[in-house]
C-alpha cells in the first residue's frame, strides 16, 4: 500500500474496526438546544470506560443514541466496525433504574430470561439449558435465592442485581450500564463492580455512566468527561485531571464533591 494515499478517513476506519463501539459526530436534540453535540467516543476493547459529567450533561442521551434507542439529529455508530443492526446481539444494556416500571408483575427468573430472547426466538421453547443459564446468572450477582420473587418486591439494590443478571444472560461482548450504582447499598456496589471487572478480565468491554467521581480511578480504565460536548476522554491517568473536571463541572464541582447526589442524573 502506498502510505501517501492513506487518508484520515482510512485511519479512522481502522480505528473504528478495532473498537467495540465507536461514535462519531453524534448530536441529539429534544427541542431547540442540543442535549449532546458532535460527540466522538471510541471504546477500547477489554477496557472499562466511565462517562461522567454533571446532571443534564447528556450522559443517558449519549448511551441511548449510541445504542439506537433514540434517533440522533446527526452522527454514526459502529460496533466492531460493523453496523448496529448487524451487531446488536453483541451489546447488553442496563438502563437507568429510575426509568423502569417496577409495578410490572413479573418474576425475577423471567426478567433474566427476557435477556435471552435472541437465543430463544420469539416462539422458541424455553429449555432446561436456558433456565440453567438464567439461574447461573442470578447466582453470579448473588440473587439465586430470589428467582421466584416478584421484581417489584425487591430493594433497589436487588433490582439492579437482577438487571445485571439479565445482561449477563445475553452473553454479550459489550455491557452498557446507566448509573448502575445509583441508589444501591454498599454490598451491592461491591458485588456489581466485581462482576463488571470479571467481565473486563474475560476480555469484554464495559461502558457505564458513573456519578461518583471519587471511585472513578479505582473502578475504571478510561473516562469520558461530558458536558453536552466531550470535554476530555482517554485513560483515567491522563484525562481525569483537576483541570478537565473543572471544565466539565464548572462552578458545580465543589458542590458535586460535597454532595455526590447533586451530580447524579
Ligand atoms: N425525553 C426527553 N425529552 C426532552 N428533554 C429531555 C429528554 N430526555 C432528556 N432530556 C433533556 O436532555 C438533557 C440531557 O439529559 P440526560 O441525557 O438525561 O442527562 P444526564 O443523563 O447526563 O443527566 C437534559 O437537559 C434533559 O432535561
Ligand atoms: Mg442520566
């Protein structure tokens, strides 16, 4: 190949092909002003990436647009270099817990089985092996004893564990979670981070919106600082700096540190 003919576009194509999830030029608007503007994000395979930023920064919007849950004004997404349509089965998504209707009368084991509809097909018979996988996933999050409870009767932390179990049942390569630690007890936070780190150590890719700045360096390899636009992104050691945090949170940073709830969104 003549190197002189390698364009920026070719280079980016190679970058995207190597990335589990790459977002380019993503802009989403619900009304007059954009919720996210011209966002680029390139996940590193086998890494845990945090998206952090103040309340209303567009973190959930970025996840939803990247996954095709909402339609952006502009932008494109590749999954392992391919299209979302072709690669959807390789991604598991755990939405923000507050956005789920917990009155829905369904048992824990069935919530987990819902994660497996791609294996099952819409009319597929549930076999013993499927049930065994669902139980194994509940066991991995410490919820094996709750399989036959109604999901609405569980605590917030228990519900979050069940949703993680459902994501595990998808046997995906990329795990996307929106504030998995919001409103959960300390034991659940430990259990969830252990499962996520186990996935990472098995070569999977994890992307999570995270609201506790203090634990970012402990939990994550890479970080995206978002405030409508990307303020900084990269390995935590390089991107998670005082200056970048100041730029992302502005005057809200001091408040954010005193009261972590004030940056949850
Ligand atoms: N469905 C919606 N309709 C209108 N505005 C929305 C909707 N969802 C989010 N927004 C607005 O878009 C901005 C970004 O929201 P969001 O992505 O939820 O931020 P974050 O997750 O960082 O707290 C906020 O100003 C929010 O009010
Ligand atoms: Mg959010």
